[in-house]
């Protein structure tokens, strides 16, 4: 399902395909028959439109929404009658967040195609932003309806009706939500928000409770109902409500701020105080439900609309940043996370995510500095300490990373299956700092918490094999890891190496041949395979694999051992131990 009637998205074509597509569109503009001479000025405009159009396609293929919008608008200036360029200029302008310009372009789109749903939606949002509620309802009424847009338009129409003071019409709209693909929880939630805004306290209370019962405690619903209770009910009832969610990690910030207000005797504002905020809440909720990567473009568009109506909707900023991450636009995600208000209960979470994104673009020093600052403010943040440990480990600063992971584990009240990655990560650092007893203990703890983790089974089993310890038990552990993850070349290599260390050379050669196929280009795996081939009498092929290992970047002591084997082969017995972090 899509908001658009044209089969284009922000970035779904490779550059070459985009260029070819652009050629086709430009030909459709100027004709594909026998070329006719055109006036020199017109030829210049055509060339300019063509070049800017291609640049727009290239920017779109790289998910650069702002650049794509600029190039398409420039192309439109040179080819103002072209509907395709106009549609793209509008869509990318809206997606880049320039709603003032997008509304102007939407008006031009509607003049050419009155049934364009996205343009109608943009104009409805623009009318809502200007408190032109009647105009918004007119745009919604004139919009074509699709299976996806019907729900959006119904919710926005309800909030426009409430803006006109017609709560009765708003509730009538919401009665249709389930028919439009929504849920009972969604209908009750927006009904409660509208009733609370209209001052209908008893009905609002009932619908808030019903929405929570139907969907479970989502952050927005908990905050909305909690604020309502703080304002219109007793402080004791509000306190009892928040107590139910005090230990839910995603709600801790909301509960902490609410308890501070109650203790200070302050009454908060309602979560939704204007029809604009209510419409933004509807758009945000729909965008947040679009979690697959293929829907990222639609989600971004809806979130831009939501933030145009409610610029301080911090949770929408967090979801928008998440969608930029899905498109691998890390700097855009970082900037969006940093735009979250300092007073927001989500500020710490946003700052942590921004720092994690910094590690993805090589800004590890900045990430470490930011995460360290967060841990000084919130010493019990498991997420912050974990992210700090990961950033330090990326920099191969294993000792301080171990300390960070230790702080994270100390902040966990009772370790559960969710904490196995912490023990695993700390074990990697402990192994690198030559503290094998501590690493082994952490790997065992990780397996107690979550016994079927192939990476942990592989790490512990391979380490035992490489150290010449508990070989039979290690082999059983590694075979279990392979059963859980049969296409992991590193795990299959570990199995083959266990066979080798047990003297089962034919089994080793068979397993290591598969490992080389699954994980080509790994020096250690090729080296292992060469050793196994030598032991089964295939000496020429063994040397071939050792040469591959050198070509694939074997370094240091490993390289010296391989070069020696190429000269002299393997002795009658060998230990050939090489430890590798996996």
C-alpha cells in the first residue's frame, strides 16, 4: 500500500537505472519521434532540465532527500509543464521537511491531478497548521481514498472537526477507524484525547482505560492518561497509576518526571492540547507502525507532516532518526537525535543512539566522550554503559571497555536472558587483555542465561580447542553451534579445527572445505584447511591453501608459521595454535 499514485520511491533504483529512467522521462517530455530543431533558448532550457533531473535521481538513489528536492525544483524551473518532475519536486520537498515550499507545489500538483492523495494530504496538513479546519476537511473530503490513506484521512478529519468545536462529528469519524484498517485501541486513544480536550472528563477517563487495556502500556498512552489523571483526578490515583509502570524500562523517564511533578504539587498540561497536536499524534502513530525498510520513505513523509504540526513532538524525532538509520543516513540520524529537547524524558535515549551512530561513521572519540558524559549524569543507565563499552571495544581499548561492561552489569538488578550479550562482549575484552579465567567465566554465565547462542558456544569451544583443553567437550559444543547456525563459516571452521586437534584429519578436511566455501578470503580458515590437507596426504593442495592464507592477509606470527610450512611442510606432530577473536 502506498500514499503515491506514481510508482516511484525516494531511493529504490540504482544509479544507472535512474539515469536510464530519467532519459525515458525526458524523452516523454520532448517527444521520442524524429528530432526537430528547437530554438536555441529552448534547447538550453531542455538541457538544464535534463541535467538537474538526472542529478535529482542520483541524489534520490543516495537517500539525500534535501539535495533531491533542490535538484527536482531546479529541473521544474526549466520544465514547468512537466507533471512527473512536479510530482517528484513536491514529494521530495515534503520529505526533506520544507513544508512551506511543499504546500505551494502541492497546489500545482492538485491543479493537474485533483486525485493525487499525497498532495491532498499535504494541503490538509497545511490547513490544519494554519487553523483552517474547514479547509482541511474540504481537502480530506476531495481526496481519493486508498486502503492505507483512508485511516490517515479519517483521523485527521476527526481532529479538524474538533478544531471546529464539533466533538460529535469527531467521534463519528473515529467510529469508522476500525473499518479503515485501524484498531479499537487506536480509536479509543484518539477518542480519549479529543474528549479530554473537550472537557468531557468521565468519557475520556473511560476511553483512556479502554485504550490501555486493548493495546498495553505504550509510552504515549501512558503519558497521555497519566497527565490526564494528574490534572483531573486525585494525586493518589495518578501516583498509583504510575507505580504500575515504574520498572518498565521504556517508561522510566515518563514515570520519573511525573513523580517529580506530583511531589512538587504541579499540574501538567494535557499531552494533546490543540487539534494540531492531535493530528500530529495520528500521523506519528501511523508512521511508527511502518517498521519495515521498504516503508521508510512513507514513514519519513508522515513524520515530517507530524513535526510540521507539532515541532516539539520529540518521540516523532526519535522515530524519524530511526528511519534515517534504516536508510543508512547516519549524520541525518545524529542531527535528528540531537534535536530532541533537553527536557524530554527521551533525551538520554536519543543521545545514546546518536553516539552509537557516531561509531558507525568512524567518530569513535566523539562517541566515547558523549557516552562518558551521559554515564556521569546517569550512572545506572545499562544502555549508556553498554554503548560506551561497545565504542571502546571498537577502538580496541579492551581494558576500559571491560570496566564499562562491568558497570552495565552492576546496574542490572537480576540478570536475565537479555543480558547474555553483555557477558559475551566483556569476555571478548577479557580474552584480549589475556585474562582467560575471567573470559571463560563470563562465557559460561552467558550460556547459563541463554544456552542456545551459537556465537557464545563457538567462542568458548574454539578457545578450548585452541588451548588444547577439553577437546571432546569443545567438539560437542561446536557441533551444537553448527546445528544452530549451519551457514556460519567461522563456526564450521571451529568444528573442523576441533577435529584436527583430535587427530580426525579426514573429518577436519571435509569440514574445513565447507568453511572455506562459506567464508572465503579468511586467512586463518585457509591456513587451517591447508594443515588438514597436508595431514591427509594432499600436500600440493595444502600449499595452495597456505598461499591463499598469505594472500588474504595473514600477519605477524601467523604469517611466519605459514611461510615456514611452505618451505618445510608440517612436522609429524604439530600444535599450530592461533587464537582469533570471533
